[in-house]
């Protein structure tokens, strides 16, 4: 992003200019920068008030420091909280101008040329395949009464839904990064599935028009009304670069009576180089409320990117007989660090939760599973099953399992199993003897190790994720 | 096919193979017998290129020195090892594993990779030919397989990959009579004048079915005696003590 407009903009306070291509908010975190964002997004007053409330709360909050990965202090006054999409003139003209290593990875993943361009930020023609595809999809969704748009559009066009549900799962005051997001979020998705509707396709940000650039502070809100079903995909397997080091997204899911939400993530942000320089800090708050009876929320995540990944997609099982699931693969290589897991809060009767976590650590990386299972005193006959498996490659990496269990109801049960293993020379030799090279062998063995989780992904995602698992560990076995 | 000259191998500063010579011509089947711990599996590992050994001497395969060539390339060149203890790989479907393997071998020969349907057809054919229940192939690789199932799986893989030099490390140990015949059948149906075998065994039983051209006795890392089938018969009677 070019810097020439900054001074004028700072002078300009929070107005906005017509030159949308080079707009940035004033630097730093302030009431002015928040007003600027709200104005840029053409938000109603209630939304601005909400943001400012969050901002005021933020002043009394401190960054958490209990997590395992430590990171250098972030100067929040040195960040920009809003910048308009890059103009075509600032983007690379063709793939020739893009880092060849990135292109190589795209090729390995089998990503089509057009898609490679989109991902690496190459300027593309206005008539771009996915746009027309997206339009067709959108028509089909509209017919069923499904709302799928950017969060900004939703704030303008569906204020009642947004007012009712935004912040209802992750309160304004939740914790530092969640509250920061509430004050300054700039992009994200909104989904509403009406009662008894089964969403006919996997929804992904990919098909949301104008969503080619993901923001630093994303906000996603998904509501599945009574008896509805939706499967939502976030991210993609291709490595994504971003100039912003800190990513603090908030994702809220609400499932009403008999509704089901399946949320799948493949996270492959830039992890930094082999020596641990650069890389994204991915500090995400994801939480789902099974608000209605018999509702279900299932999180599946494949985390391979970022320098630091720090997230606990959680389920609040309020409705009786509701079900929460968490399936996770976290791969850390070189100097990457991940501290991830889930929280299953059982409040309703006969609630069930299942946690399957597969952590793979290579190089000098560090991988922690941290999870809470909390069974409240009214959650009778509830069950949790947790399985945490760690796989180590080499002897410089680390794996840790930190389960917190609170069971306040004697009719409920919690089961926890954990294993730690090393990738085994005999297994590698066996694969090699059948003609596979070291990388193929590692990929095969690790994919086997992760199978239970990979199976949860929608088909087309699963195939890509399998390749990604292999590629993420390249060079990890000598 | 294979020429081994003055081969020595050690691991963790322990000498295991201590100067070994064997020449195996195309079409020949050589059997190796020998007491526990004499170095038979080590020889099989060294021939297939397993890492971790200090090696000296010569291993010529089809006129090329193998020593510097990594395991996977040797496999692609047609060297196959039926393991004494096939390892379990949880979560990996045996069919997928074998398909990946077959396509690697085919690719290295410049042949077209097979799609799943064609692959499964070959599997059906070969398992029927051997009388092996192909159902084991839809399970996780060797996980929960019985001893006999593991060995049959090795032979089925051998048939499907169609290698040119096959090492069988005690594939006949722990098998019931029918399974033993299955294994023997797998070997005999693969024999032709371009292919060779090195069959490690403790028992004359298997050799009765597969009729070796040569029998060698390996003891303390060296071939101490070579002969024909009559040597196996003698060993069965007298054991190894007299030979040393
Ligand atoms: N990695 C190792 N480190 C140390 N010693 C080893 C190692 N591998 C094998 N050995 C030793 O080398 C000797 C030969 O082992 P090997 O497995 O080749 O025997 P074998 O002839 O196949 O025996 P068996 O008939 O019992 O299968 C044994 O004494 C064994 O303990
Ligand atoms: Mg042995």
C-alpha cells in the first residue's frame, strides 16, 4: 500500500474522499479511526455506538498472557485499522511478478491459473469466472430465502438480525482481542438460514462477491434458524500472504432448535520463513451457541499456517440434547507455534461433545492442545469424549496437552484419551521400499494419523487438505 | 541380476555382515537359511537400501552399483522386500497405499498412472489368482492383521507391483498349511527367466514347494556353506551345529 495519502487523511479526520482506491483510516486506535471505519462502511448510528462501547471497554482490558506462545509487543497505535482494497495499478500485473516459491506451492496443490492470480493478488479482468459463478449461486440461495452477504451489507440491509445476534455469543467485553475486533472489524460474512431450510451448497467466502481480500479484523456471524442446516467453509489451502501481521477475527455461530451448523476452516496464512522471520499472528475467537434443543455445531479445522496460531473454537451447549464437535489438525513446522483447542460448555440436559485433536510438530516448532470441558450442574446425563494425539517429527519440537475438566453433575461423564508418538523409521522404510520418497512417505503417514479429522471435511476441501498436510511438512524428515 | 562381493555391514558399531559373496543370475531362486541373529534380515535391509548401516563392498544390480541409490529408487528399479515383520500404518488404507506405490513404480518406468477403477480390477484379478481375500486391502495397512494376513498381504503386493528381484524374509514363518501354499503359489507364478528371488527361511517346508536353485547357510554374517536342495534337507535333520 502506498503511503502518500496518509498525511492528508490524518488531517482529514474521519471524512472520506471519493478516491476510494487509496483510502486508509487515520493511524492508530482511537475514537476517530473507529468513526472513520463506520462512516466508510456507511453504517447506521447504532452500529457506531456499539463499536465505541467496545472501544471504551477495551481501555480497561489487558492482552492475555497465559498462552504458551509469546509474541513481541504489538504497538496498537502503529497500525492502520482500515484500508480500502488495493487498486489495480498497485497489484502485480501478472504471475511473473509474484514470488516463484508461492507459485510452486500453488502448482503442487493443483490450483487453477485464475485462482492462482486471485490468491496472489494479481489484477484480474472484471469478467472473472468466479464472479459469474457467484451470481448463479446467489440466485439459488435467494430463492430459498438464505441471506449470504458481507457483514457490512448485513448491517445496512438486515439490521434486525444483526442487532439481535451480533455479540450474543462473543460479548463485547469478552477478552482483549475479541473486544478489539468488535471495535474495529472491517469485513467478514453474514449468513442467515431460514427455518427448515437445508442450504443446498457449501457456503464459502470464495463465492461472496467482493471478498477477494480478507481483512485483518474479520467478523463472521452465522445464524441457523429452527430446523435448518448449513455447511460453511473458511479459508483455502493455498498459502495466503498479508501485509498485516496481526489477525484477530471473531466468528459467532447461533444454532436454534433442531438446527445444525458445520464450520470448516483451512488456515494457511504465511508462517514466516525457515528461521522464523515474519509470519502472521492468528489470534482468533470462534464460538458457537447451540441455543435451541437438539441443535448441533461442528467445528473442523486444519491449521497449517501462521507464525502463531492461537484459537479455541468453542461450543456453548445451552439447548437440551444439543451436540458440539471439534475436529482439529494443527501442523507446526520450523519455528511455528500453535496453542489451540476448544471449550465445550455443557449447560443443557443430555448434551454431548466430542473432541478429536491431532497435533503434528516438526522442526523447532511448538504445538499445544488446550481444551476445557465444563459440565454445569444442570447438565444431567451429558457426555464428553476427548482424544488428543500428538505426532512428533525429529527431537527439537514440542507437543503439549493441557486438558481442563470440570464436571459438576454426577450423572455426566467425561472421557479423555491422549497419545504422543514419533514418526517411526520402520514405517518410513516400509513406504520407501514400496517406491515412495521421503516426502511422500511422511505425507502418507501423517495423513493416516489425521484421517479422522480429514474425513470431516467436505469432499473437495478434503482432497486439497490432504495435499496441504504433506506440503506443510516438506523437509521435516532428513 | 545381483552380484554381491565382500559385503560388510555394521550398525551402532556392531559388525553384522562380515564379508559376504553371492551371485544371483536372472531366473534363479536362492534360499538363505541360518540361525537366529546370523544377519539374514540385515542382509535384506542392506539390499533394499535401509538407512543407518555402515556398508563396504559391492552390490551390483543389473550391472549398476546400488550402494549409493536410495531405497525408493531401488524399489522403483524392481527390488522388492517382503518384510519379516510388516509394519502397521494406522489410518492408511491398504488399497490407497498400494495404488500410490504401484503408480510410483509405473511412473518411474514411464508408464501411465492407473486410475482407481483399473487399479481395483488388477487387485481383484491378482487376489483371485492367489486365493487371497481382497477384503484385507480395504483395511488400514497391516493394522490388526493376523500374522498370516500380514504375510499374504506382502505377497499380494509383490504380485501387483511385479518386481524383478524379490527378497522374501521369512514369509513362510507362522503360516498354516493353506497359507503356505498360497505363498508358494505366489512365488512360483512369479518365476520366469528374467526374475530372481532371495528367499530367507528357516524351514525345508516352503522349499519343497518352490524348489530353490541354490541353498546358502548364513552364519555369523558369512555364507558358510552353499549347495542345492539337499542342503536344506540335511539342515532339517542335523541343525546348524555341524556346519560351523
Ligand atoms: N540396529 C541394530 N543395532 C544393534 N544390533 C542390531 C541391530 N539390528 C540388528 N542387530 C543385531 O544383528 C544381529 C542380526 O540381526 P538380524 O535381524 O539380521 O538376524 P536374523 O538372521 O534375521 O535373525 P532371525 O532369524 O531371528 O530373524 C542380531 O544379533 C541383532 O540383534
Ligand atoms: Mg530376521
